[in-house]
C-alpha cells in the first residue's frame, strides 16, 4: 500500500513539474543556461567566442603557462583531446601569468609556442588573470561560485564540465590529463 502511494505521489509530482515547464514556455520563458555558458571569451586570435558553443560537449577548462614545470602537460592535453574529440570532448585553455611570471609572452607568442612545440589543436584563448585583484570573471565564478570553490594554486589547474555546463570535477596541477582519474571521468560523462 505504501509503495502504491509513493509511486502515485512521484507520478503526480512529475506531471506538475511538466505542466509548470509547459506553462513557462507558453509565457515565453526560457530555462536559464548553466553559468559557465554565460561567458564570452576572446580567443588567442582576438575573436569573441561564447562558452555556450560547448553546449552538449564535455570539456576541460585549464589555466596554462609556457614556462612552468607542468608545461609538458600541453602534450598530454593534446593527446586527451585527440583521443576523445570525435566523441564530443573539447578543451578550453587559458594562458595566465599569475604564477612566477611563467607566461610573459603576447597572445601571438603563446600561440606560436603551443603550435610549434606541442602541435596544440584544442581551443586556446587570450591570456587572462586567474587570481588576484584583476581576476577574470570566469575564474571568479570557478573559484567562488562553482561547487569547487578554492583559489587557483598554480598553472594547469583543470575543471571538468559536463554536457549541461555543470562543473563536475577539479584536478590540481600535478594530476596529469592522461591519468585514469581524469580519463575515467571524461569517459563517464561522454556516455550520457
């Protein structure tokens, strides 16, 4: 008897939610996108690109630097990108000069370095600040409003975003993009 009551209550709740969504659509309402999709960023070539372009994809947001002990992770990032991109995976890399002045170059110099030394084909963005008084609003969101609130500690901090724009994991600099910890989570998210 309790089971029937629970199933009936669940069914009624589902119907009410569905009717509410239909009424919202009839009034011209829209469902708000995930906050990460609300950001429009400059690419490394200076064009505007909405992070909303990643809707329906799993992607990694990572702050990068050219002269860091973790810089060889560019090769690993490219390998992960090549392995999963045909399945709907991407990478959004943001050069930053916040740690030990390890990214002093211009956007053109950074692009040249990444393409010639590591054959980077994933999305590179213009240099931004990921911490401090001039912290970019995207990183303000990632470090203050996302489920993984904490300051960026160093270059190559990675945030994993699901197909709906939710930040679902954060990996510190020392965690390789090729580690099972990262690739297993990417594979899980790509299945849904």
